[in-house]
């Protein structure tokens, strides 16, 4: 407690009297829009360098290269080179701004009322990142950037202060949300769906707004290639994309989309660019004693469960991830009451489920 | 009702609450006991685990990137973004 009080006191003092740069920091202001690590393509070990892409809320993109877990560990342990030297080495590897998403810049300057949503995701090719930036102003205009960075080039460009322009970019727009057919046009949410196998030609951008889920191949975002919209009975809150193992345990990885509505979680499976099945209400989240879900996530490959957090309670919902199969009965297990809506247990590893 | 910052690493899940405390949980622990935690000096906006799972990067609302080790130790904070005044 003493340490916490000390930390808060020091931080507050520093914040009040030593603001960085010419700008005044504002507590509660949105500083970052999104960030994503670049997965390593080789076997994971502590010596692997890693890369990180960060977007701030004004659309500036930063690329961090050669983040070494080994150096971080050494700096923490104080072994090897002096800690100050190691930290200085790490900071030198942080590249400055590499791109500017113009739409976001314009949005922050001219459309103060517009909310901004960013989705950044490294694709399974491990050579590029797709950034989907959208302003939610009733029309849900979208700026899509495809930023291509070769891994070897990225590693070689780690000099501090060296601006690295994106190798290739693409801008597209999604058709505006039809306000008359949706509720809450300011609640659109987007998700990037990764490829599940190499045979799938497209990655997918999904948009949920009101009660509909729409998707497009990305990039480019071709409005004419939009799939048929699927609907939920109640307004949807989020779309989250991911990949998980199928229910039969054969190890197949399936890309899919989870949509959270006010009182249900639905999972949409993707076959190429087509949602082949929408499992409505695989789990009823809302009940008399529970409020709407706070958040939800889909597992990385190797996991098969989807968990949803309601305010105060956690429920585990098993997703059925095979096309045409009957909807699985949700496995609901309330394990403990939570003090606040701030906890999400993600996925249960298959090996744990097998043991049980 | 905004989505909360979360991130899943190969071994740990990162969960953030409104008071900007980062908790790490062993994803193989069915009892979901809390792992080490760290206090970030500003509200957390994003969390991302490294692919190796040995550290996480926590973006805070004051424009800082906090490098947090698996052990829950805050290694250092890198000021990246100058947050514009809301005035």
C-alpha cells in the first residue's frame, strides 16, 4: 500500500509539474488506437526478436523492431551488460513514426464528435500488417491501409528516428450504414478475420452495426464483394475475429467471427468470404441477475472455448465450430463473483478440457 | 460499454481493470488464481503480449508504453505519444 501511494504521488507530481513536450497531458484522453505484435515465424524462444506496431489515436503509426525478450530479461535481472546500457539499446530500437492515417488526422481535427476505431492485425503471412481505421459518424466511413513490411527489412531498419514509409498502402471505403435499418448507427464495430488456412484467399473485414453483420474481403475493401448480411435479434455490440480448433478435436483451425449482442453470443463461421452458418444464441448471457457482457474474446489456435464476462459474473460458452453441426449446449459455469467488470478469462486449453 | 483491454499470450492472459492494474493469469490454471500484477501510472488502453510470452507491452492513456515482464515487474516506461490537450 505504501508503495502504491508513493507511486501515485510521484506520478501525480511528475504529471503536474513536468509534462512532456509542449503539450499538456490530459487524463482520460485517448492516446493509443491499437497495437499488435508481429508473431515470430520460427520456433519461439527467448532469443527471438519481435516487432510491434502501435497506432495512436490521431493515426500516427509507429514500428518497433528487434524487441528482444532476452535483452529485456537481462535488463530486468541486471545480468550481463549494465542495465542502463541494455535499456538504452532497447530504446534505440524503437523506430519513430512510420505512417500517418490521414482520415484519422482529419477526423480528429474536423469532426470532434466522431468516434474512431482502429483495428490492426498482422496477417498469417507474417510479412504485412493491415490497419483498418474507421470513423463512426453515422456513415461509418473507413480508411483501410495495408502496410507491407518485410521482416528482414523491418529488422534492418531499427535506427532511431529513421522514418520508414509504408511499402504499400491501400485506401478503401465501406458503404455507409443505412440508418433506417439499424439501431444505434454510432455503435459500429469492426474486426479483421485472419486466414484459417492457406487455401482461403481472403482475409475478411466484418462490420457490425445495429442488428446486422456485414463483411468484405480485405484488402481491398470491395463493396461489390460484400457478403449477405446476417442479423441478430438484438443490437450487436462487438465483432471479434479469431481462429480456433474445431469441435471434433482434429486440430483443424477455423476462422470465425464472434458477435456479442445485448443478450447473446453468436458465432459466425467463415468459408472463404462466406459466412456459412450463424449460430444464434449459443449462449444466453443476460439474465435477471446479470447485465450485458462486458467483453469477449476468441481463442488463438489451440483453444476452443469462448468466454464471456458479464458484469459480476463470468460464463464459459463452448462454441460449436463445425459447419452444419447442431448447436452445442452452452457450458455455463459460474466460478466466482467478480468485483467489477474488469476480468476476462480467455480460453481453456484443450488439454485441460481433456483431463476433466 | 467499451471493450476492455485484454490480451492472450502463449502462457498468460493479461487483464486490465479500471484502476489500471495489470494482472497476469496462467491460462492453464483452472482455478484462475491471480498472478503477479503491476500498477501502471495511467489508465490502460491496450495490452499486447509478446509472442514469446515473456513480456507484455501496456499502452497507457498518457502516451506511455510500459514494458511489463512475465513476473509482473515493470521494466521501463517509454513515452511515445504526446497527448494533446483536451482544452
